[in-house]
C-alpha cells in the first residue's frame, strides 16, 4: 500500500485515473483504502430531477451509487444510502447555492458541489467543497488558448465545537493539467497538484458557512500563488535559461543545408579552430 501511494504521488494528474484503475486491479484487497486516499480528477454527473450537474467523489458515494447535492437522491437509486441529518442538510443546501455563486465569480463557469456529513468528534461535522473547470477550447475556455485544460479543487473541512467556539481544519488539493498547441509542429503541456492544510478558530455565532467560505477563499488564493511559483515559475526559468543555437540556425537558413549537415559542419569548424 505504501508503494502504491508513493507511485500515485509521482503521477501527473492527467494520468492518475489510469494509474488508480491499474492499482485497483493489482491490489483488490486495498480498493477501499485507495479510493478514499487518492485524489483523482473529478467526474461530472447529471441530476434529472433538478436539471443540474454535480460532481462525483468518495464523499457522496455509497457503494456504486452517488448522491446529488441538489435532489439529495442517489443514482442509481439506493434505499439505505447515507444521508445527512435534517439540520445539516439545510446547511448543505445553502452551501451549494452560495458556493455556486462563488464559483461563477471566481472561475467564470464550471461545476461545483458541496457535501456534508456528521462526524463522531465532539458532535461535529465535515464538509467537502468541490470545483471543476474545463478551460479548453471545446469546454468553457473564454479565451480559447488551450487545447486541453482542467482545474480540479477539493476542499475538506472538519468542524468541531466546544464552549461557543468552532475549530476548523481545512485540507485543500488542487490538480491542474493543460496542453497548448498553437503550432501543428509544437505542443506544450503542464500538469501538477498541490496540497495544503490550515486550521482556524472562530466564534460559532458567526455562522459555519461564513467561516468556512472565508477559509476556502484565502486558501485558494494561496494555492494559485503556489502553483504560479512552483510550476509556471520553474517552467519560465527553464525556458529563459535555454541557449539558442544561433550559429546552427543561421547556417541552416543561409545555405539551405539540412539540420544534420549544419551540426556536422559546426562541429568540424570548432575542432579546426582548436
């Protein structure tokens, strides 16, 4: 199991789903642990009753069925599926509506879902906030610059209350993958993931939804900055430090020689000088 998790951590997000499927075949006895511990790109489903899309994850799955946050029903139908309490369901409904507005303002589209369930610690609860954005030309990419582009954000918050104060523990994961191909002969792809955690205490009187929303907004800002520095910053550094073979390119364009002939000629010339 440790080796399997180590392998998954080294896989780009675009290939995690395929790697997980292979590991499930190789390690059938660890299927439950793998499905619960491995973050993979989110999948979408359609709720016929509400006419809205929702996201699938391990937190709204019971067996082979998934619960919609809009209708609170499982698909395929499941009679004894896990359900939040009536009070928690009211908070879940409100959270889905508020988070959908947040998603539209910050992501300019996409799909979001919020799921909540009771925990045993201090009579608290946990919540899962999900966002998926397809930024490709065929998806919801407003600028049309990406052939393939996916952003998957998973925020898990554990909440416990004691003496009028609520303690929040947030674990966030963002998976990013995209491919550009402006020139038929050239393509560029980048994919990666980042995980961060933070804890905070707020008065219970301020309302759980506002407290959780504040933490998620702050965390997403940090995650975007982290991705920009770790992945885009490193990519820029590599590209800007590459040496352009100007002599070879000049010789090739001036004489019409093939690239191979230009390289050989350049090597012979350098040896004759030395």
